C-alpha cells in the first residue's frame, strides 16, 4: 500500500496524519483526564461523563452568543470566560449528582454504571429540549482561524494547535493538583486505604464529592475546547464514552501518565491507519488491538501497585 | 405432588410459571389485535436476552453490556439464511449479478463471500444461531475470566465489543447490508413469514421457545451449579479457596446467556422481518440490561415481565409523547437502582406476597401459623 507514494509524499502524509492524530490525542486526553480522576481515583463508573462534557460545550455556545450580542469588542477573548464558566457549570452539576446519586452507590459499582447511564439519557433529552436536536457550532474568534504552513506540503490548523496547547495546560494543572496539592494527597490516600485515611482525619465524604466535581469540571473544560474543532449535538457525548473508558483502562486506571500515554498511542494508531484503510476499519482495528492487549494485560499499561 | 427444596419447582415457583404461561399463551392472544400481538412477539424475543442476563448478572454477578452482540449474531445468522432464500436468481434477475443479495449487488460484489455460502442450508443456519454467539462468548469469557477480570472492567470491555461489531457491520456494507441491515426477508422454506397468520404462528413459536429457555434457566438455578454461581457472586474468593474453578463456571453461564440471546435474535429476525446494527450496539445492549433490572435481576420470570413491560411502555410512550420517553427511561434506570434494586420481583416477594399470606391466614381464622415466606434472595422467583 505504500508503493503508490513517493518518499517525500509519504513523509508528508505521516506528518499530516500524525498531526491530525495529535488533535485527536488532545481531545482524548481532555476527555480522559476527567475520567481518570473519577474512575481511576474513586473507582466510580460515570457513564454520563460525555454529557458533562457536552454541558461545557453548550456553555461555550451560550457565552459566545452573549459576547457576540453584548460585547462584540471582546469577542476574541470570550473563549477564556467560557472555559471558566464551563468548569463551574459542569463541576456544580457534578457536585449535585454526587450528593444525590453517586454517594449512595459507592459499594455497588455496577449499579452506579446503570444509574449514570440513566442520568446521561435524561441529560441528552434535556439538551435536546433546550437547545434543539440540531448540532450547534460556535463562531471561532478570528485569531484562531486559518492554518500555519510548516513546509510547502505540510500545513497545520491554528485551532488544532490551540486545542493541543490547552490539553497540555490542563494535563499539567491536573498533575499539579493531583501530586502537589493537599486535595490530591487526600485523594490518593483515600484511594490507597479509605478506612485509614478517614482515621487520620481526612474528610473522606467531602473529598469524594470534591473529586467527582473536579473530574466533571475538567470534562466541562474538555467540552469547551471541543467546540473549537467540531460542532455540538445532544448525543455527541455518547459517541466518545466507550473510547474514553478504553483510553483510561488501557492506560491503567489510577495513573495519569498512563492515561496520557494510552491516549497518545490509540489516537496515533487510529489516525495513521485512517489514511490507508477506511475510517471505520481503522477504528475497528484500533479498538480490537486495545481490547486484545487488555485481555493479555488487564491491569493496563501503567498499573499502580496497590494492595486491595 | 410434593415440593421439596430439591425438586425443580417450589409451589410458589410453579404457580409463577403457570400464571406467566396463562398470560402469554391465553390472555395476550385473546385481548390483542394482530398488530399488537406481533409487537408483543417482538418483546418476547428480548425476553430471551433478559432471562440470560438474569442468570449471568443476577445469579453470577457478571454484568455484560454486550448482550446485543450475541442477539445480533444470532439474528444475523438467521437473516443471512432468509436473505439467501429471498435472493433466488429469478427474484434478482434485474441485478448485474443475479442470485446474490441485493445489497451486495449495489456494492459491486460479483460473487457470494465464502462465509455466506454455508447459510444456504437451514440446518447450518439454525446451528450457527447458537454456535456463533457461544463461540464468541467462549473466546471473550476464556480471555477475561481466566485472568480474573470481572466487574466493571468486564462490563466496559463487553461494551467495547458492542461498539466494535456495530462499526464493523456498518463499515462493511457490501458484506453485511450496512446501516440498513438485512431487509426484505420473505420466506422460510417457502413459508411466507410476512402474513398476519405467520406472525401469529411465530408468536407462539416464540412463546414455546421462551418457556424452553425458562425451564433450562430454572434447572440451572436449582442445580448445584446455580448455588455455586450465587456463592461466587457473593464471595468469589471463598468459592475459589474451596477448590472450585471459578472461571469455568463464569464462562459457562456467560456462554449460556449468549446462547439465549442468539436464539432471541434469530426469533427477532423471523418475527420482525429484518436485522440491523441498531439492535447490536451500545444503546440496545444496555437497554436489554434494564429489562432484566426492572423485572428483578434475581428472577428469571421477572426478567420476562420486565422485557414485556419496558418495551410496552416504550412503544406506548413513543407513540404519544416521543420526547418524554428518554426522560422516562433515564428515570427508570435511576429509580430501579436507587429505590427497588430487586425490581418487580423484589416488590412482589417483599411487599405483596407477605400481605397476601397474612390476609389468607386471617381469613382462615388466624389459627394456622403464618407460613414463612422465602426470605432468601435466591428464593425470589
């Protein structure tokens, strides 16, 4: 399949597909980070994660419309406001969901899965009733339009670069929160031994709630970033939920680094194969390989060594 | 007739079976018109999956979110046979290659793929309806349970399989009929399956097969195997330390559930007249879990009621308030988990049965001691 292309063309193809893969990688990382916090640290399966993301996307849509109507002069900056609001909205919903639903189900992980699936259906229908069944897109500020030529054959879109920068920034923020902040220390302590963590005076209930809220907030930011490269529909979240879970499980639940590494390998494999096979076959092969590896190594790439 | 603890049915269970049989064989055909009866025939095919799930999930503690895969595999095996029968060279003479299914012709295929060829034979197709899903379940089960993967990881990976199979079917349009599925199925060995009479006959075939499946399920639950499954669900390590090979039991029950789902899928194809990837993917697979959960995950009869009720509600809601249905379904998922985790069967055994027995005892003059109702979870039917 390579013989039809010249060497330089092949190089350009790999570079361009690699870059497309990097954008996909950023999206995966953004989505998976929230899940890595919630699933990895708390062991809670949140099937409504995609819907929290979409909430962030709709917040961005609303903010962009408000800016376009009332503050057209500051339109270039709306995205940063939107991102913060997306974090707050998704995070607040997350806190509420933890309080009303999840905390009753910590001992029954499979039931959590079903309940959050129900929640995702309700949220989807809610979005459909409020925002309509059609996909909505936001208008991207001018400075994010267009693409940057790297060589004469390779061009990279600026919004893609922006999303990548964002992914790196949020990964760093999550890393700092997880490993440098007091909250992160408490979360990891609870993950290792809940009873002992409680015994040394950590408020485990509140930490759980906060963790869930932060994870959902990160999902909201991911959704906000998502609007820069695609449009948003009520069911967009559901499309990615399985991929995202596979990314987290493949990376090894509980390991932030593993999540990033697995997001990288899955997205690169998929987008490079997409050029040579059809999109659906690329996806099927990627998923099959991931599932195959998980069958051989169920603990994922980077497993934390824990005594349970 | 005596009902010792070891016989296949307790008295309560036997009454439960008889009531369900009366509803399915007598009541529904008597009160429903042909169109509605056909719909209920479709719901019955989901009940096969729900019964399988009651065994896997309720008894064995294995939650599979990929039952749609097995339902679809069984259904596609049947659909392939029916499609080949419908695509005789005479029927398809306007195609550029007569004698192959129409969607293959649209996708510029000029001969039947080799793996379609065996499906010219009904016997092979019927065997495949069970064998293909079981083989698939065996591979997944051996790979996962031997490595002691269970719980939520298993659920996610089975869900991934549902996603993979859907993408594969949609992507390989020339071989599978793509997103439309395999449609325009006409006859089974010359017998037209599209007429009202045929639908009615199929409803009863469905009902008989379902009771066959229910009997197998009841036998499994009452056997030693069923007790080990429940022990495994509650204390897996203790069962393992007692010397049982936990993985083999899990693999067996998972394969049995897959076989039930495959039969259900094949009957779905016959009853409804098509098979498509919309019945394979993530969403239908998880909906099948809710049938079982609403009925009561521990109860095989409850699973049947759950499948019938949820689908009936879905049809009636979507007819009159299409927007409300997703709210209703979502609420159902949450309510069934939060408020009544043992479903309808749980409500029956915990709330209604004790009251009835109390009432009876009072009528009898309150002399007879109140018979102890079964409080064991696994005693719930």
